[in-house]
């Protein structure tokens, strides 16, 4: 997860602005206190030269898909129309790179109890996985993991932060 | 026990010299109008002897401080200030100076001694007196190794507490919890263990992996918990003595929310498969899990009744999280929570009478209800209080409190009246406390 963010941030320094990550339109602006942004520059040089993006890489994935994550309503794991279009774009990319495996990380906002949120994160990641499988992605390529409320994306205690944290994030593995 | 307590109260109220405010009944469920004044003078030694834990006269002062701290923290007692008490001579321990102690305002006197034995051990004598009735209420001696002197003090405090309240002891017990540090979106979490009063704090894991929800085995020698080791969140046991860890449930599935059965033979837990979470149990020595629930939805947070015959758990099968009770084999599942809002993290009292829970609605609050449902009472009121755990006597709860915004967590305790609430000091932030059994 953090690794993914690091790469995105690093890439945004060297690629055309705006390409790195397209968040869903209903995403509220991040709160003042977001993830720590320090230290990302140090990772920028490793494995990336100039504007070259390796086909089939996580960087390629992030540039190619509508978003690396889908968001959910409170206590819900329903895949809505916006989430469907995001997952469709992920499925299309995955069809181009059949050797790429993915981990789907399920998360919940802080307003649920710890254990329930672990189950809820699993339910969300599984919902995203099931949708991708229905689009032809082999189950053997997908690993799901729930982080419950342990790894919020946005650190505020407000509706905007909670909306960003109810998510299932697709991360490519082994590239 | 409770009858003798009533007798003390009756005697006190008959005495004209007793100020009205001091006429308290020490009743941990009904609440206390004012804590009872109690004198716990420094414990003398027959002769000052150096030990591995310091000299016996220094230990006498430390023992009395630990006893006073325990009793003060219960909310039921106000120890007399140490500066307002004269020293007690060794030969006075069994012959209390009642007129003097009556003058301090104390209703109860706890005095004793610390003696070094020839074999390197210590004996801590503990005597409890009713200052007004001028009678001895209890006496006990505890033989401990010098480095366990605090346990003797806790045992003495337990003796006082039990004798005066009629309730079971709880001070000589330990807590395992999750020590937290770091930014809200990347907390480092370590298992840590400490005495109930925060002393003897020790980390059990390095913080390399996220660890959650540690719980003691009934004999207190093992901890079952969840870890993200190898990026697979699953259940492990840890031997407290050796630090040895063992994976409980093989396979790639998410396993979590573990708890031992009261006889220690089984581990109750939740496992998610295909997005559906159910309750299972597995032999504490490993093997094939047995499925206990089979509902579409999230069934988690299982906790056994003290006799092991039933299980309380939470399920969202009806929509939001609610509490259910079933037989230990999974049969006869009945919903027991019917108030407004949602209910999670149920835990059965070791006395069997109550179930504590997190009430979810707006914020999180700690509450209790009867084991059959009904009689709901909420005990705390902050932004997020979560995951209660019972003291061994079933009369005090610990939980963790998360601050809005910062997400910083701290460990707190509250008694069943909801009036005696305090923070448990931990070196770093703390969450997921689990109160262990009374030590032998």
C-alpha cells in the first residue's frame, strides 16, 4: 500500500502532471492532515529513468486504469456503477498482462469496531475480486487482504476522510 | 461476606461520632456516595535486611504504597495521607492502637510487616482491622521471592477489598494489550504485558508486524492474538514465558477475533471465506477447525460463558451489528440486543451475570446488559470507547479510548457503576487491552 503510494508520488515528479492517479470524481478534497509526504523523493530514482514506464508494471497499471481503488458506502460492500467502471478498466489492463498478479486490499473507516472492520474490509476486497473474476480475471491471480481500520488513507475524523477510507485498493504484485 | 459488610455499616451508623459522609456502604454495584477512609501505614520490618529488591524497611514503605494505590484506584477507598500517620512498630502489628487510628478518621486499618526469611524469600504479613468495632477482620501472610514483592502487596489489597466488599479479588492480575506509536495511517503495534496497575511493563513483540486483539489463556501462560506476519492476517499463540509463537489456523483465509474457552482446550475465532465471516472453534493444540455459525453476513467477536456451555457473539445478519447467544456447539442462536443502535465486541463476565459490549451509535460507548438480554446500562461517554474486558472478579472493566482526529488510543478502566473511571498509564499509546485471570 505505502509502496504503491510512494511510486505514484515519485512518478508524478517525472511524468505529465495529472496522469499519475485519477481519483473518482466524488472524492472530497483530502483533509489538511493526510499521509506523510516526506521521504518519497528518495525512492524516485530506483528503477525509474526518465519518463519510461515499464509495460505491465504497477506504474503502468496506475497510469492506465481509471483508478487503483473503488470506494464504498458506510457498512456496505456493494459495487456501484462508478466502481464497476473502475474495475472494468482494471480488468482490461489485467487482460493485457495475464502474468501479472494482484493483491486487493480492503479497508474500513474508523467508525466501526476493530474486529467487525476486519471482516468488512475482507468483504469489500472480496466484492472487488468477485467483480474482476466476472470480467475474466482468474481467481488464481488475485489475493485479498483486509486491513480493517488499521491503515487509513485519510487521517481526519470527518465524512470526507471516512469516504476515502472505505476502499478496496488493487496493487500489482511482483513487478 | 456481604452480611458482615452490612453489619459493619450498621455499627458505624450507630456511632454518633462518625460524620455522616463517612457512613458508606462499600457496594461495588450500587455505587458509593463517598470512598471509605482507610489507613495503610508503612509496614515495619523486624530487622532491616538487604534483599535483591532492596532493604526490607524500604520494601515496607513500597508495599503499603502499592496497597494504597490499588484500593484508591478501585474508587471505593480513600487512603489516609501518609504524612498524617505515625510509624507502626513491629510489635504493634497484631496489637493495633485503635484510639490513635480512630483519630485519623480511618474506618479500616491495614497494617503488616515485611520480614526476610533465611532462604532468601520474604514474608509480607497483612492484617485488616475495623477501627470502630475494634476487631480484626482478616489476616494473611504471603511468602514471595523479593522480585515478586508487588504481588504480595496486591494479594494484601485483594484481601482488604474482598473482606470489605464481599466481591472477588482482582488486584493480583495482569493485562496484555497493544502498545501503539507512530502516525495514524501507519501505526506501529506491539504486544505488551503489564501488571493491572501498570507496573512490570514488558514488550512481547518487536512491532515488525501489525498485531491485534491479544487475549490470555485461562492459565495466563499463553496469549492468543492476530498478526499480519507474512502479510497474512491470521491467529497465533504466544507462550508468555518463552516468547514462542505458533500459527493456529493454517491456510490463506483471514482468521481473527480469537478467544480461549474457559477450560483452555479450544480457541474460538472468526474466519472469512468468500467475503462471509463465521465463527469457528479449533483445538488449542491445532487441527481442523469446526464451524459453529453459517449465516450470510459477519459473525464475529465470540466469547464463552464462564461455564463454557454458551457463546455470545455479534452478527450483522439482521442488518447492523447485534448480539446473539448460542450453545457452544452453535445450536439455538438467539438475538439478545434490542435497543436502538448497534452492538459489538460482546464479552461474557467471569461471574456469568452480565455481558459487556461496545454500543455503536454516534460514538462508541461501553455498556453492560444481562446475559439473557435486557437491563442495558451504558457506563462511559466519550467519542470512541471500544472493546471491554473484564477484571477477574467481574466488577471492573478495561477498554480503550480513541481520540477524535488524532486517532491516539489509551487504556482506561471503569467500574460497574460507571462513576469510577480512570486512565491506565502506559509508556506509549495503548489499545485492545485484555485482563488476565487472578494469579495463583
